[in-house]
C-alpha cells in the first residue's frame, strides 16, 4: 500500500529535520563514522514510463495544509552500521568516468580503518592504484594508494581528519591551480585550506572551508560566475555568494551545484532544470533555495537529482523517457516529483543521462533504501540491476531480493547497483562488464546480490 504524499510546506519541513548526511558523504557507523558510472550495455525498452515512475503531486497539495505530518510525514534517520567483522565499510560512493563518454562504472568504499577501496572501471584512473595499474578495470577491490584517516568520500575525492582533500581519477584537481581537469592515477592533495565538506563532479568541484563555500573548475554551466561574466571557461578556487542561512551539511556537484544546509534547506545553481527550481535563466548562476523543505539527503548525478524529505523520495532532471511509445521527443522534469515507494525511504540514488550508440538517451534509474532497510529500484533492468531477479523494465518500485541484512545506503550506476548493509558488508547486482560487482569475477552479470570482496 502506498502512503500519501503532498508537497511539503517549506517552513514546516525545516522544523521537522532529521539529522543526516549527503548521499555521497557520511553513513553512521559504530566502528568508524564517516561521512553516479556509466558504461552502456544492452537494449532499453520503448514503453512509456513517465507517468508510472513519476506520479504527479496531489492536486490538493497546496490547499493550505498546515503541516506535512498530516500527509504521511515520517521522521527518518540513517540506519546505523555496526561492523560485524573487518574488513568493514562505513560509506559507499560511485566513481566518475571522464565526463565525455562516461564509460566509468565503479564504486569506492570508506573502510573502518580510514582507508578507501575501489573497484570497477579504471580508464580515467578512478581506482587510484597508480601508473603501474594502467587503465585496466578490476573486479577485485583494492585500497587507493596512500590514503589514511579518511572521514568522508565524494566520488573519487576523500577528506581526511585534518581537513585535507585528496582526489584521484579525472576531474578539476587543481594540479595547475586553474581548475582544468587532469587525470591523476594516484591521490593528489589539493592546495586548499582545511575543509569540512567536499563535492566533486566531472568538471566542477566545491568545498566548505570555514564559513565559506569555495568552488573551482568548469564554468560551462555558470557554477563559478554569471554567464555574462564567463570570460574564462575554467577558474581557480573562489568563494560563492550564498543566501544567509544555516551551516553546510553537505555538497553535491554535477551540472548544478547543491548546498544542503543543517536546517534541511537546499541551495542550488547551475544548469537548468538540474537546479530543481523555477528559473527563466539557463544556466542560472545565482544560488537560490529550492522550494522543497526538510530535506534529509540529496544525490546528484550530473544532470539528474533526487532527495528525500519526510520519508518521501523526490527526483528531477533532464532528459527523461518520452511519455508514450514512439514519441521521439525528450521531455524535461525541472521540479521535484515524488517517487512512489511501498514504505518511507531514507536514502535515494539516481544516475546521469547517458547517450546510446543509436542516438537515443539511456533512461536514468533510481534506487532507494527504506526505513526498514529494504532496497527498492525503478527503471532499466536489462542486466538485472533492479534486483528483482528479472530483466523487464521496472515501471514501479521493485524490492531487491536476497540481501542478508538491512541496507543503510544504496548507490546506482546505469547498469549496476550496490548496497552498504548495516553489518558493514557490501552487496552488488547487475552488470559486471567493468568489474563493478566487486566479486573477483570477470564480465558477466548477476540477477541476485553478490558480496563484494573487500580487502
């Protein structure tokens, strides 16, 4: 049975916060607390999914509802991770490809000893194993070279306990202080003052340093300065002018930049409609607040985004699947739409839009972990990545079968899914084309969750 959802009143939502962490950031753990991916394979279906996957907000949503609690509001919190036995993971993220053709499906985990292990594609250096490893993908997780005392991950960047930021793979890693993307096959320390949060995308990155948010890299989507001021395509670190508000809880960067604050408000700027709010400007380089309040966490995968608030998942982005078979046009969804799930959700993840060889766009997909620790997925399932043991497109939420413990966090790439369980283990399912299942096997795929062999 579905529980009722209404558009959240912003002020009420702020008052009903649940303490949480950004999707690519912290996951609670008793042994150590810490804080989208991308190969295209297999055909996609042509059936309509827009209405099934994204029911519109109730017509009476704005009819003066005094509080979101009368519409099924649920206070949620991340399920704690209690490490059963080492090696144990405390946070899970996806890696990044090179941003051009995005063939980089893979995952990294923060381990309980403060190190990081990665597996999957490596053509852009995202495994962090040094020059000797070359560009070979690996289904055997191994530690990223030289990292220790890590407390937070965001894709292929790590924040250590002293506030130092270390990044590897391909991205704006400040090798020349100008923000031009480089490929680093082993972690490089960014020349920044100690930070408390980090967010990184294919071309742009941001960090919370003191009371400021500093950003650098590509300005193609106006994430460094207004379009009229974009005299430089890439720029070095510079402070952003944000509306006054609560301290920063987390940062997510893709074609837009998201700043999640401790009071559950979300500030966005950059590509539109990825910013998730009404704006006549493209790109919109002016940081402004999204109407949705009481946000627990967000996930941003280049041009698509999701958030959870009050136990409900919301997603938006561009482009999405045409609403009817045979319709070749691509539609956009610029404002947060609720995602129907069988029970309240805590964490949610999405994937970027990926072009296929036939010129069409691969449908992005979502997965979410619930208050009970169940995992539900929607969307593409040709490699079994929805986790229901089938290959048919998941028009509605399907429950992942075969997880041996509740899930604290879930992360998705277009062709694979991994879940971090409350016992500190990680299970993955779907395609293993680039070793993204982390089970030591070559190629193939799995319709059931398989355990990642952590180092």
